[in-house]
C-alpha cells in the first residue's frame, strides 16, 4: 500500500478521535475502513506515514502538530499559540493544584503504585485531602490493593489524564530524579559562587584590589626616589630603609 494512500486516512482518524490513538488501533482501523484483503497496511508503513505527517505539520504555517501523548497519537496546537487558545477556553482546562497536592502528585508519579501510608511517610503529614483532590481532578486513580500489606490498603497510580495533561507518553518520560537533583545542585553552586564573588568585590572596593595596592606602593617608591633628600632601598630581608644620596657619594669617594 502506498504511503500517499495511508497518510490522509491516518490524519482523518487522529483528527476525528476524541482520545489518543495507538499505532495498533490505527492499523486495525485503517485496514477495516479500506477493506484491504491482500495489500494490508503494516506497522512499519504506519510508522513511516506518521513520520511524514510529523514533518508535514512541523512547518511554521501550521498552528498544530502531531504529538504522542497518553499512550497514543493526537493533534495538538503548538505551544506558541497557547495564549490565543486560552482566550477561547478560559480556565476550562486548567487544573489548579495546591502545593500539598503537587507534592503528593509528584510522590505518586515517581513511586507508583503507592499506598496512602507510604505517601504520608515520605511527606510527613496526612495526605487524605490531597489524594481526594487528585482523584476528583482525574490525575490519579485507584489501581488496586496491596495484598501483602496489613489491611490490604488501596494503592494509587497516575491516570491517563495525568499523561495527557502533562504532555507525556508514559511515566518513563518524567524527568529523572538524579537529573533534577543535579540541576538544583548546579543552581545552588552558582548562587554560592556568585555570593563569594560579590563579597570579594566588596572587600576589594573597601580596601583596594591587590593590583591597586601594588600600584600605590610602586608610586610611593618612585616619588621617594625622585626626591633629592632621601631615597628608599630594600634590604635582603625585605625591609625598606632610607638612604642619603650625599652620604653614599662621600663614602664612595672616601
């Protein structure tokens, strides 16, 4: 089957679907719709067609693009047009979360599946209200019970809506904790270095930089050497002493 035949049908399916479509769903839908018996579309052809669609809509004059999120493919407006679309939808799609809810959601995302008591052990506070809000906003789901724990408590995981909302395809797409920690460490180091540089600068302004202090000493020595009455000399021990030019002449003559 030619890609030129496949591409428009894939575009129509993704555009018309109210949920992200997986590659397997696209293969089945495409073959059933076109009724091919011998020349059936393959997964490899679907992948090639998807690459072509991505390249097509990556052009600047298209306001949307093909993205793989929530385990499937979907057409989404490009981020450059967020403010424009927000004027139309307002707060309709915003999920405002408190700090406690965000912390709880992060714990669930990285530690899932996880029980409420395990969340509370990490946060150090009760998580009932935060978990309830996350369930109401469909960002987390109850994915079962922990059979080997006392009382078989409920376990929680992130939902498909969570992946859609954050624009990721799976939990594996979340930033690695080590990467986040390293970035925070680098930022902290930069702040410390900047503070040290500022303190050093303030000290130099108050007392003069080493170069400025050396310049002052050299200037004093030059001025002293140009005076007729006395000159400065440095002994082997590094001590500065005054010498009378006339006295030196008399000693040399003697």
